[in-house]
């Protein structure tokens, strides 16, 4: 069970992560815009742009998933079971919550999930 002080610290961390993740999403959305076929770049440059677009799309998807999880964590932070692994029902390590506040699994369960 997290103390009130640690819970408040974690809430600030989650809010900061939400803000930075929203910024990342905005940046990725700019990068993933389609490469126009009539754009005057060479074939190799066009392939590089398409590959970079694909990588950015994957990063955008991950950032959006993280944002959803962060919002869920923020909504649940004041609940008594916050910080409890949803799988094994044991407490999630404080270090894990500080590093990945969107975590709903302890290290052990996350490794085998």
C-alpha cells in the first residue's frame, strides 16, 4: 500500500508523463503524414521517407497506448487497490511505479505476461 506522500508524488509523475506523451503524439502525428507521390525526391529518399514514416507510426501507436494507460492510472490513483498487480494481486514495486506509472503488473507478472 502506498503512503499518501508517495501517492501524491506518483500523481505528479503521472500528470507530467501525460503532458510529455501528448507532446510526443503531436510530434509523431506530424512525421507520419503520407509522402506525396508527386514530391520531387529521389527513389531512395522516398523509400527512406516511407520507412521513417512506418517507424514513426509504430512509435505513435505506442505513445497513444501509453497515454490511455496513464489516464487510467491517474483515474485510479486514489483507489485503495492502486499499485496492486492486476494478475497476482501483490503490490507493484514502488520503483516500477515511479519508472512506469502506467504499470498494472508487477515485474514478475510483466515478465511472464
